[in-house]
């Protein structure tokens, strides 16, 4: 059997705030929402993957950084400049603000948190495929 990631779904307390955040930070495009429910938005994430953002009335998250969505890019420094322009803080794995971690496999990574507290890793692992 072979598997690949289809989608990542998150619950949020303010749908528009989260939509605005993910679109401004990652430039993702909204796609057809198969549920056709107003409190759910679907976005293209990568070539075939999707992000589903689902509005809920109440959310009490306490998610450790080890539980995160990891995204890869070919140029982490350009993305860091983009975060700085948006005034969005980023952290290395130990938690130092404005720092970059280097994994044992030499991939550089940073972590950000969305408005509801979800951790997102952004790394330059895409360079492995160039």
C-alpha cells in the first residue's frame, strides 16, 4: 500500500481571521468546498494537498510544538523576509525568537503559530529535490 497526504484540517474560532492569516502568510488559494458548508473553507496546499479550515464556537488548544504541520520551501530566507514584512514572529526549535534551527540532516527550519495556536514548521527541505 502507498499513502500520501490528502488534507490537513484545523478548527478555528474566527474563520475569516484564519483565512486571512493563511492567505497572507502562505499565499494559498481557496478551492471548491465539497461540503458546501459556510463554516468550512478549503484551500490548495502544495500540488495536490489541501488545508481545511473549520470554524467552531469554542476551542481550547494547548498544542505542543512537536505536534505541527510542516511545510517546505526552496528558499527559507525569502519566506523569513516575508514574515518580517508581515510582523509575524518565528522561532527555532528550542524557542528562540528570530532564530533558525538546523536539523541533523542539515535542513534549516523555523516555527510560527497561527492565530489559534497551531504550530507550523517551515523548512528548506525542498532543496533536497533540486
